[in-house]
C-alpha cells in the first residue's frame, strides 16, 4: 500500500486542517475499482453502443476518462466523453459574495436518446448530483441518466442513489473524504480525514 503524500490537509481560508485517519483505497485498489465500475456499466447496458460518459469537474472528469478508457479497451470502441461544470446550477450559489470560478461545461455531442453515464468522485448529500441532473436535462433529453461514483459516504439530503459504487465508506458528518487523482494530486488514493482541528 502506498503512503499518502501528506498527513495533514489544510482548509484554505479558515485556519483549520484535517489529519489523515485512514487510507481507504491505495493506487492498486484505485485501478481495480475503476476496472470494476467499467465492467458493471458494460454489463448493465449490454455493451457500449448506447452510452456516453460525462464527468463532473474536477476529479469526476478524470475518473470518467479512466472508466471510458477501460470500456474502450474491452469493447474496441471510441466513446463520446464530456465534462460538466455544475457551478451555476448549485442551490447554494444565491447569497454568496465571492464570484464563482467557472471551468466550463464541455459536451460536444447530442445527449438525446443516449444512456448518459454521469460520474463523480464522492456521493455525499446529493446536491451536486441534483445540480448535474438539472444541467444535463437543459442540454438534451437522454434515454437514461445513470450515476457512477468512486465513493459513497452516506448522509444524503436528497433522494439520490448511485447505480454504480466503487466503495461504500460509512463516515460521520464531521469527517471528510478526499479523493486524489494523479492528474491533479500526483497520486491515486482515497483518504478518510479526521474532523477539522484548529491550526
């Protein structure tokens, strides 16, 4: 099992930090999880012919591309892959003073009558997924929208459930899950962090 790059994770702007409690998934486990999710998606959809892949930025986008590559290897096809920026669809945007940082939605294909595989790193309250569903519906009328997440940590506030889950990780509401992907963080890992501690 690889060693996480840092034992502490600082929370920007609020003088708190979180201490590593446990490494839930290491690099090898990360790869196995991606492979399993790809196979489950193929099995449920009876192949890749009808599916398109959409990842929620930021880390969901990279996980989506990994899953898409696995599916392409197995099926010998080229998938349509897009990314979704749900910032303007968030239900907590109203009343925020800071300007939201937009990364842009990049879906250059038709969603109508396709089975959209929506991918994110962590499923928590469900509010991010609700925002993503609203945006997808604004972009077209998919045949279905299926949700795949690397980690489901519970604590749902909306009636949203993932169709494909890499790992269920029971957490307290004060703990946090950090998903690291090598494209952004230099490593593949899922970390469980202790509640916030004063600096």
